[in-house]
């Protein structure tokens, strides 16, 4: 059997710093935590392994032994005996910051951690699609949500008449001791999910779920400048706890594309089709912009893909309000066909430039001579 590598488990390199190690552990612990993955045995197993790996690699002495001898070295040194000391304090600090606090981005889901009998997380997340202009200028949106509220008949327990019995698997402790080789640590009981009690008979009103679902409509003010992937916290519109407290709603934005404007952060790009004569003559043209029109002064002999930048005409920064750039990029249009009159005019134009109109001749003179010399002998 191939032994798992602790560095691979935590998705870090062997020369990673302590800060990098903690950051990766924090992300993975949050991802696989049992409170976020109820009834998911695979996630529970990954959570257990992630904790085991971090306990070793976050301890300088254990890490040095592991790097040299692997897990066998830890067994030989008697250093695999569960959580303890500074490592456990470090892990609990991380857990408290992830699950124990309230408010702000990334601080949610803490209500479930404080009350193991809560059947569901109080915070929940939704994706909210926005039209291009809604994200750029901000808007007010009404959205329909469905949130959970505890069943009154069973007091949110899921059990008939709220009668629960002690979990035999963990003896009512809510945790079980697990061993992985020499490692031993506490894990949330997979049978009662940390409650210490289980349902003897399901509540008929909620069918054992412990909650009902309610519908609501929320009016949200979207600030100007949001982009795909941005999140907005709407306080007090999450699921309802047994004490009547509401969690928070988190909205993740998905911004639709526009057929003309291309957004890159605060900058806006627009492709401007320009006929070759306009580019040669240096014409001034009107182009659409976010707030109306802009005058684009083409320089004489403007090149294909040349960019013209308008500072402060892009999208407002969602945090600071400062606007980005509006960038017009030229797309040169050449005639697909010409009539005899146009051909004659173009030939006259070309002749009027003299030698300048045939740049390839000067560029390739030496090349022609070299090629001819290859065949003289």
C-alpha cells in the first residue's frame, strides 16, 4: 500500500513556509469540515487526514523527522499520539476564526459550530446573475429566496415530541476517538453528527428534518463596479436558528457579457472598425462609451490593432470608486473587392508615392542577390 504524502495532502511544496502551510490547511479544513458536509463520509475522511498532516508539518521537530524518515520515523520517536500542545492550540485558533465568529466575508457558518444540535447552517449562498450595465452602474434588485426555519412541532430536533435518545455509537459524547496508524484524535460522531443524541421516531410534521422552508423576497442594493466572483453579504436574511436568530445571505455575482464592450477589471475595451482610408487620412469618429459617446481622433496612418486610451472612462472600483480606463482598439477594414474606377484611382495613388509605395523592393534587394548567387555555380 502506498503511503500518503503529508505535503501532497495539504497541497504544498516541501519547502513551503509556515504561513503557506497554515493558509492551505485553513482552506482544506474549511472545505472538508463535517459541519459543511453532513453525511459525507468521504469528506470526513479527508478532514481527518488533513488534520493529521497539519499536526505533523506545523511542528518543526516532527516535520524534520518526517522529512528524513517519513511516518515510520514518527512512530520510532513516539511522536504520533494525537493532538496536543501548541499544535492543538494552533488548530483551534484556526477553527475559531473560521467557524466561531460572525460578520464579514468568510466569517459565516459559525452558528452551526456553536450549536451542534442545529440541523443546518444559518448562512447560505446564492449566485445572482447581473446584466453588464447593472454591474457597471449598480442597481437595485429584488430576489426570491427560500430559507429554513425550525419546526415548531419538534422544536427543531426532527424527533416526534422532541424526544431524543442517547447515541450508542459515541455514548452521548458527540465525538469518537479515531486512530490513523500512530495518530489518535477526536472526530465528530458520524452517527449523531456531534449532537450526542439521535432521533428515536421522526417528527411527522417535518419528516425528521427538523425544519420547514419559507419563501421571502429581498431587495438588494448592488454597488457600482461589482464583477463576476464578487460576494455581497446581506445580513439577517439567512436561515433561522431555534432561538429565532437569522443567519446571513451571501450573494456571489455572475456578470453577463456585452456584445460590444469587453471588461477586464476596471478597464473596458471596445473594438472600433475603421476603413483603411479613414486610418490613412486621420479622421475623427464618434464611438460608443459607457456614459454616452467619445470622440476618437485617428492619427494619420493609424495602424491595425492600435489602441487609444481614455483615462477615467472605465468602471468604478467597487471599493474606492476610482474609475479605470476605456480603451478603443482599431480593427482595420480593407475593401473585399473594387471596381475599375477604384482600381485606377488606387493605382494613381500608389504611383504618386513613388519608391515609397513599394517597400518590399528595398527590403529584399540583398536577398534577391544572394539567391541568384546560389545558382551561379
